[in-house]
């Protein structure tokens, strides 16, 4: 689940695994960058808008991105299918989610009309 935030707080990051993503609800801006050095955060070289129903994949751990829900979206929900870990994880903000957030996410996916 992505929450709406201002662009300065949208964190450019890479993933330690290849993945495919399908957006189920909401829409967001996504910036893409490239860096082979995990300690050098790249600038966004491409920006697109992703909407419910869209799918995309990131197959290289050298591709970085940020996601920022649009002003008309309070939050968005996506499903990510991940491949095998390609490198050690370097997470800076992956704190456990609260019990309330867990409840909200489970409730939302339980009510979702799958196609």
C-alpha cells in the first residue's frame, strides 16, 4: 500500500530482486533511474503515471524508482510478484506495519473484486 506524500518524501530506491507489479487501486507517479552503485542514488531520468490495471516489471537490481500517489489518490494498492534475491537487502525504512494497517490491508483485499 502506498500513501500519498509530497514528492520530496518519495524515496528513490532499488529492489534486491526482479519483480512484476500489478496496480489494483489508485494511481501514482513513478520516476525511474539507474545506478550500479547502491550508495549513489540516481536522479530520475524518466517519469510515468501508473493507474489501476497497469502492470510493469523491473528485472535489474540496477534500476531504481520512486512511487508517489497522485493528489487524487489517498493511497494505492498493488500486488508484487518477486523473483529470487539477487543481493543482500539494504532497507532504510522497512519497519513492521502496525496492527491497524495489517487489519486495513486484509479488509481491503478481502473486499476486492478480482477479475
